[in-house]
C-alpha cells in the first residue's frame, strides 16, 4: 500500500466489554472510579464472572481515535496486536470496515486478544479494568518505516508506556516520523497512567511531541500543579499544540502564543463517557490534517465527542462526516 | 439444582452482530428486509466482510425472552448449544449473569458458536442473516426431564423447526411438560419461518400448544387469510391463549371466549426493533406465571417491548423489574 495517510496510530488493540454497574460494585472491589487499571488473565476471568450482562464493542483508545478519523473521511492506519481468535477477528473487522489500514500480524499463539472490562456507573462515568492480552505484545518489529513515513501525523496513546516493548515501538516510530519531517502526537491517556510514567512523559512533552492531548486531571497530574491555569502555563511552549479537554466545560487549545477556547457541543443525554477523549482527539487531528484553523479543529472535535457520549460504546454509531457537515 | 422455574426455554444460542445499514445494502444482496434467513459459514464470513463496524450482544430469540423474564425477577432456565469458544463464553456469561439456569454442555469440537448478523435500517427495522453454528446442534440429549418438570411453562422458538434434531428436542420436552401437568408455549418466530413449516405449525397450534405468540404477519401466514381479523377468528380456540402482536398498534390476546386489547407502550424514539417480539413474550410469560390477569400480562409485555426497541440490541439494558414497577 502506498497511499498517503492523514494519521497512523499505535495503540492497544482491545475489545471493550461494557456493562452498567452501581457505584457499590466498584467500592466493594476497591476499584477507583474513572480509572483504567491493568489486570491479568485470572483477574479478568474472575471479574468477568461477577459482571452483569455486557455488550462487546471494539475499543482501545488510539484505535477509537483512528475509527473516528476514518468515519470523518480521513485516511488512517492502525498498528496494534490482536490474537488469531474470535475477538481478534471482531477487532480487525470493525476497524478495516471503516477503511482503516490495519496490517499488523495477529499473534498465532500465546495470549488471547485483549479486552477492557468497562463499568458504566449511573453518572455515565466509565471505569476500566484492562486485560492487555496480545495487545501488550506490540513491539518495534510491528513498525513499518514506510507506513510511518506515509502519515502526516503518527499518534500514540500513553497507555503504551505500561509495556516496555510497546514503548520501544513508540520510540522507533517517533524517530522515523520526525526524520521524515512528519509530526507526532501523544495522548496522556489517564491520570493514573500519568502518575505511573510522569518523569518520562515530562521529558517527552518537552520538545518531542508536536501535538499533545490531555484532560484537566492528566495535565494537572503531569505538572503536579494545584490548579488548571498553572498547568496550562506549564505546558505552553513545550509542544506546538496542547489540547486540554475539560468535559462539559469544553476544551482549551494552547500554542506558544495563543489560547483558543472550545465550547462543549450540546448533548441531549450523556449515556456513557467511554471514548470521549479518544473522539475529541479524532476530530481535532482530522481537522488539523485537513489544514483547518485551530478553532474549527476544536469544534469538529467537540461534535465527535458529543456523539460518542450519547450512546454506550466508544466507537461512533453515526456517520461523523455527515454529523460534522450538519453542525459545523 | 432443584428450584422451581417459571419458564424454561429451548432455542438457538446465538450472539448478535449488529450494524446499521442502508436499504440499498440489502437490495443489492437480494436480502428480504425484515426476514431471518439461515446462511452457512462461508456465506457468513463473506457477508461479515462486507458489513460495517458492528456491536456484539448476546441474542437468540428464546434466549432474549428468558433474559427478559430473569430481568423481571422471574426464575428461568435456558437450553441451547454454544461452542467452547470466545463467543460461547460471552453467551454463557450474559445469560447466567442474569441468574438464568444454563447447563447445556458446550460443543468441544466442530462448529463455532452461532451468530446472527443483524442489519438495522434507518426505519429501525432489523433484517437477520443467521449462521447457526453450534446452536443448530441442540438435540434430545440436551433435554433434562427433571429440569423441564420443574418449570411452569416450557417455551420454544419456531426457528427450532429449521433443524430436525432441535425439533426432536422440542417434541421430547413438550411431552415431558404435558405429562407433568405443565404448560407449553411457542412463538412462530418469523413469517418466513411459518412459510417453511406451515403444515407442522398448524398441527402443533391445534391442541398441542397452550400459549402461542405470533405477530400479525405470522398469524396471517399461518392461516393464509387475507386479513388480521380472519386470522384471529381462525386461531381462537386452537390454544388456551394466543398473543398476537401488531407493532405500534399494540397486541391482541385471544382466548376461547375473550379478546383483550393491549395498547403499545410509548417510546421516545424507536432505535432498533430487534427483540421486540422476544421481549413482549418475556413480559407476558412473566405476568402469566405470576398469576396476573391477561390485561396486566399484556401491559407488562408492552413495557418490556418498548424498552428493547429504544436501543440497539435485543437484551434489556434497563432493569425491567424497576421499569415495570414504575409504569404499571
């Protein structure tokens, strides 16, 4: 394949297993609401046996972003590791059905395809317990230099830092992208993830990432400030563009010399916030690769985030291209 | 296990693979809108490769009904065949998480767990292409006489008639139920299914089924009448209770000497009609086994059907017991 790509992403290839749960379910099991924690196969089996009936939808943070970009009409690729099993086939089907280039070889033996057990509480918050499975096996061998060079932006999820070979894959891809004069983009993923990898993320953000995505909690965790404004001051100038999302308060786009405020797009009813940040990043990166001004990138992003939180699951149900055309 | 059961069902153990599709998608492939057709493994693979991104939810007509009864607080059991694979584990998890007794042994080798590719068109209608897989292997050996005797009602889906061993399982279970002084119930499933098995269904309904479920198209197909009233006249007296659903026009409950009209329960927006009939049957059978009057059984049924068509997928997302308490 030789077509140019707007965005290629490296991330965890996961299938989400979504269920509704009461707060007590999380409290009894000492699971922190709103967090993403890694669990092993036995823990996943055990927790699944205690979960209510669920719905399965392809997920994975960066994969959700890529699905969003494809739904917007962007050309996109994904690098991530599934196993040669039914969940892997589901993941592969769902992303390629959107026209995404997904050529990473599945694992033939060993761990099964990873899954993320998602508990949606009555306040529409999501709490995630992830069994990485094959997803955690992504490594430098999965990085095809020619593919990276074809993309305007190479996008990474911070969750990759939880697995050393995945981090090495990031390092390899980022080097290829920058040497080819292309951009890199990173999402901090989760404030707990930031706590786990703060020193490395700080070093990365300071000059090695062109477009940074974070939410309010993540950017505060990164700079260990006690308020949002101080965190915005801290990040300004560290990367070309920092996009900080604030749920219903919208988002702030921070560049070395300007600050652009983005309003949240209205939603009738917030059903499930799973994927809100992922789809915000999708809209923003799509706008950016189409050469749109920052304010418009932010607006597209807000429309995409609004779509995803209006239903259960982190993959778009609506045609995002049509939705943006209607609301922009 | 020795607890009494309100309802035990025998049906196809399937996982639904749901996607949105335009009418043209069906027309181009000569798939009749609103129908359920059986396809083989190769056809399923081929059609799946052409489908858009999908969501996986446990399904199967009678299994959906049983899930509904359990969500209403009824005690329920299910007999159906999954394989020892990931989709089978999902099916088993989802039904047992509701407290349903599901002890049918999974197939260790051979066909994978069955799946139903569901295309939801913009009018919220569903069209189904089913690869039965292991589901089609249910047989008399899967019928446990003691379990059937514990249930007030043994419920069957008409789709079983598409596989001879499944039909034999029905015959065995119905005989056990009736000899134990218990009731049997059948849904005609689908008008295309009625066309395939009309002679047998006619014989069954005439004296061998206590509670019959059908929709308008199915009952008209069964009696080959040209209007609804004639079909109602034809079925009256053939079984204790015939429940005929008519979508937004509600339903009619027909007994040898009375006719009870049931209004449809209001829905803000119909998203996906998959499972409407299954959940109507759930509400009705739950009411009946709790000794409620027919009009109340119908009202519970209408509330359950309204819940299922307000979202994608044929398994309840809300707690039906709470919903019925609120609206009854």
